[in-house]
């Protein structure tokens, strides 16, 4: 995923497995046995960063974004509407800017709202249409569980695929319906979803304590330059070394940098059989093109007498060449249309499957145009040799044999 202003580094709070994007993103990853946590979150009324986080802000000028998924009971004001569980995203103020989430109305909250644990919420466009008919709902109150939160913004269409910034909820999970400050969610003790890992025994009430040996929060840090990304990686290595020296980590430092595509591949977000299917499709295309060339050549040889007569009557080679190319292109368009019909049937069959990405498979206008264009180009390419061969027919030889 490309970001307009530089690098973004995600730090997942579990075995420090982080992810990032191609040349614009960087990620640090600790092997699972190291549990390289850079920050811990407490259950106190005011959520806090440890000295390690504050040091990274002071030394590197990095302002991390806390992210956690969850679910919360929502009670609509409309009569007849039943309460339901809304998908939630708890985050700090810079979340929307970092991931370039578009706003239909209003905006996100401020860092002051984070610090004051403000009772504010941003909702998705779909939820706004469901609850308020799509109008500007800023200023209205939303009842989450037994608390009232004020709506300050409505997102536009925003559905990142895959759900790369939190694949613990599913690689192709639907986008959250409500977004609220992380500090507010912690204070109100809203439930959270996703991975929750502990590497030592801890009492149930203390699992979210500031010093608890548990990992459940993700942090993202925006790094604007490669130099800053490199400095941050060095910082992570030094932190891991310090924690091992203090006896907290047992394994040697194993911090790594990975791109988003590499991270998604490691996490098997895209099944390997999808790539196999792609190569099989290209293989079938090559076989079909070979057969088409053979059939077109046979057709040109069978029509040698006709071509010889036309050449004797004055038809130039170029006209014969163009004629056979047009015939090949026409066959390609007909084949492309038949292929689209079969593709639609195949897409319907895939969408009936149980895989996470099945519902995402669809045919859009760009794919429709690409399919027809590829069919036309492939048929023209396959018709080049037969058309050239037909244009080389000698009229005198053909008239003599006739």
C-alpha cells in the first residue's frame, strides 16, 4: 500500500510481528519466542505509553498510532430497530490521516480528545445510511452499550482489501462500523477482538495491566524517509538487546524488515492455489494460441486456390494479409464474448464457496474491457503467421494446379 508522505511501520503487539508495504513501508518483526513488545497498555482510566515509547518519540520524532479491533452493542434510537453488535475500531487520533480514510461529513478526533478520553465517535457510511438515512448525522448521539457518544464524523466509501492493518480479525474482514478513541474504549472497557497472547501466567483481571506479559495492541508508526526507517529499525534492535540484557527476552535479537506483500505472503493472506490458478490460466492460453495458429494455417493452405485467383485478378498481398487478420480478430471477439459468459458462470461458482475472499470476486468494467482486449490481441497475434503465409501464395502456381 502506497502512502503519499513516506513510510509507515506497523508494530503488532504479539511477538512483535509487524508488517508494511512495498518501497513505502517498513516493518520490524521479532521471532515469536522473543515477544518484543515496545509498548504495553494498562486498564487504568488514562491509557499510558511506557518510557520506551516516549523515548522513541523524543529521539526519532515518531508519533505512533494505537489500533485495536472490537465489537460493541449498539442500540438504535429508531423505534422498531433491535440492538445489534457493531464492528468497532479503537485507535488514536492520527489513524484516519495515516490510512487516508476519506470523510463524507466532519473529521476525526484530535490528540486532545485522546488525552481527555472524549466520548466521540466516527461512523461508517453504511451505518450512517442504516441509522440516519444518509444525512449529515454530526452532533447526534450514538448509544454504545450503555454509554452515549457524540458523532463527529462520517466516513466515505473505505474498504481496504485485504484488511492489511489488522489481519488478526480476518484477512478479508469487513471494515469497522464505528471508530472511537483508544483511550475512550479502554476507559469504558469495551470488548476487543483479535489475537490476545500471554507468555507467562497472569491473573485474569491483570491481563491488560501496564506491565502484564500479554500482547494485544497494534502500533503503527509513520516514517517519512528511508533514513528514518533505518534509524527506527536500529532503535528496535537496541531495544531488543536491552530487554534481553534485563532478562526479559531469552532469544538473540532477530529484528527484520519486510514489505507489505512479503508480510501478506508470510501470513498466507492470498492462498497459494490462487497463484497456481493464474499460471494454469496462462498455460491454457498458450495452448489455445498454438492450436489457433495451426488451425489458421490449415485454413490458409486449404484456401490457396481462392487466394491464387484473387491474386491473379489484381488483389495485392496487403489486402490478403488484412483479410486474414480481420477474420482472426472476428473469431477472437466471438471467443471473448463466449469467454465472458463462462467467466460469469465461474465467478458465480467461486462466490458460492466458503473462503474468506469468495465474496470479493467480481467482474468490473476494467476487467470486462481487459478480457475482450486480451481476446482480440491474442487472436490477432495468432493470426499473424497464417495471414503472412496466405499473402505469400503464388498465383501462377495455383492457377497451373487448378
